[in-house]
């Protein structure tokens, strides 16, 4: 057998394996993606509450969560978008990774049942509840330039919020990864152009994010740069830290796909 | 493919630098403002992962999300401005015979390979290993690795959000030219991934060429 033939055989075997994995990831999740959470579902019991706070329009909050705790973000008015970055508390070089999050799950559509991954192949947070299903992982938060372009002058923006919040944790610009933005209905047309689908924003939309490791997150409450309302679209949001029920063996996020299951195995090893 | 593509007619004999980068290996170079780097996919279907840092302050670096926001669309193509995390244009795509490049899929790593393709792929060489080694020459490390460019990598995202690393569309000899708008550290990983089609399941060498002057 020639070297070229051997290389081709190896390449063919790699291709067959990839096609099987892709089919499993896109067409055959281990279980089907759930319906979105109903607006009145998933109330938080009084004894599960840890703390609730309101973040004014344009501002940011830094929150520490222990593994197993959850953060509910509530877009009370239906006008806000909330950008999130975060790090593993014990080793802050490990942080959220949007590229791995969408690549591993074969989807750029983050919604209930999905997870946010770190750059170390572990699960950072799970999307436990989600009334919206309209979140952006591709184009990120507002910046001084984007607010100037939208409003004529620089106004409070996500880039500067992240820089300020990171500094208070002893971190700098190099520690700020690409962000996930909740309640940001960014659609993509067949030509790859981004559009804003405002019909997908509703008052009292919320997400519950379960911490899968001890972590620090920064949330920036600024209008998304594609929001046609501009920087002024921003409105206060409520953040509720709470204790959800412990994950059962058939937990949706832990069992949605073989990839998610493996990421949880690697995450659990940190705490074994 | 709706993207425009353009060849630039540059004479290799007028280049100031030329190097073949072996399959699976990293490469880097300081590109001065005005210099143009050409990356040639010598044998076709080879993804090339790339990161850019401002030489004067490497905390300012290429930002995929800022680049896509400014452009308003999801793929890297002729004319795309590569924007930094401070909103500055670091470089521009000035020629492209391939037509589509990615900046949303990130780079492969041992850790993400193990999640995507199973534990058996953990001990395979990966782009992040290349990036870490190459960045160490500049005093930079893992914290400095951000969402990168993937030249010659075809990652269509459909309106439902499906995200697939599809077969590479670049033919042998395809090239992309990147002209620096400020002095940048340009870091490349010639992608070693054998678990998806980005390299035709068979990583191959690439060539990098630098010209000092703009194309005529």
C-alpha cells in the first residue's frame, strides 16, 4: 500500500466518524429540546431564595455562585438585554467560551436545556429555565463606538462595564472573553446578515442559569448594539440568586446530548 | 457562495519574507503597519487559525464579536475589517480567492476535542497547544487566547442556528491577503484537527508571504 493510499484511508475513516457525530448532534439529540418555560412556571420557593437585587439600566453587577446555585435574570419590562461573562472562581484563567459553546452543541441557538462551556471543556452554567429562547452568542455587547454610532454620543456600554467589573476582581482587558447576551433576538438570514427580531422580546422574560462550578459572573445591563431602540432601550433588570433542586440523574441539561454528558463528566471530576 | 473574491497580482519575487509552515505547526511574525501577509493554502482544504495582537500593547487584540458587530454579518471575506477589543481596525482583508472564512468556531483544543469527539481524542495535537507555544515567545499565555479567525474554514450558520464545520471550500493555492493597519503580532496555527472536515481530514502545509508595499 502506498503512503498516499494510507493517508486517504485514514482521512476516510476520520470522515465517517465525523458524519456519525454530526448526525447525532444535529438530528438525534439524546432527547428532544424542551419547550420554553411558560411565563408563570418555575416559581422560586421562599426558602430557596438567597438574594434579589435590581441592576439599573446601563449598569453592571458581579455575582459569585457556588456550584449548584442558580441565577435568575428577569427582564421585567421586556426592553433590556443582559450580557454575561464569567470565570471559574479557583482558577480564573478558565472562563466562558462562546466558540466552544456553539461548536460543541452544533448550534448557535442557545435555549433551555443547553449549556455554556468554559475553554477547558467543562460546563460553566446550564440553562435550566428559559421563557425567551432568544439569546446572542455571536456579536456581543455594546461598546463606546457602538453607542456613539447609535446615539450620537458615548453612553454607558457593556465593554466599559466589563473593564470596570474585571478591574475590581484584579483582572484586566486580556481576561475579558466574548460574551453571551440574554434577551437579544439576533437572527441570521441566508446571506449571513444579522437582524434584530423585536417580536421575540416580552416583559417578564427570564432565564435560570445553574452554576456547574464555583464561579464569578459579571452581568452588564446595556441595550444590545443591534437593538433599534439604541442605548436608551435599556431598562432595570432583576437578578435573583437561589437554590434550585439538585440535579437528578435524568437532569435535562446533563443528558441532552452525548457532548453535554461528556462535558459534565469532565466538570464533575473537578469536585470528585 | 455570494461573496466576492479577488486575486491580487503580487510578484513573489518582490516579497520581503516567505516561509512554508509544516502541517500541524504554529508560526508568528510582527507585521508592520502597511505590510501585507498572504496565507496560501498550498494543497487545499486546510484551515489556518489566526490571532492578532497590537505590538505596542498586546492587551489590545483581535475581537471576533467586535468584528462581526461592525460588519453586520457573520463571515470573514474580502474587505472585512479586523477590529480590536478597543474598536480599532487592526487589519483589512485585501485579497481573497477562497470567499468565506470563519470567526465564530474558535480553535480546537485537547479539552474541547475530548468533549466533542470523545476521550480518545484528548491526546491529539491541537491549535490551542500551538497558540500557547507561539504566544510564549511574546510573554503571552492562555489568558491571551481569544476567539480567533479561521481562514479557509467553512462554518455555515443557518437561520435556525445550526452550526456545522463543513467541507473546506478552498482549492490548492487559494490565498487570502491581510494588510496591517497598525503594527501587529500575527500568530498562526496550521490546524492539526483530524476529527472534522476543516482540513479534509488530512492536515497539509501552508505558505506565508509578506510584502512591504501595498499592491499596485
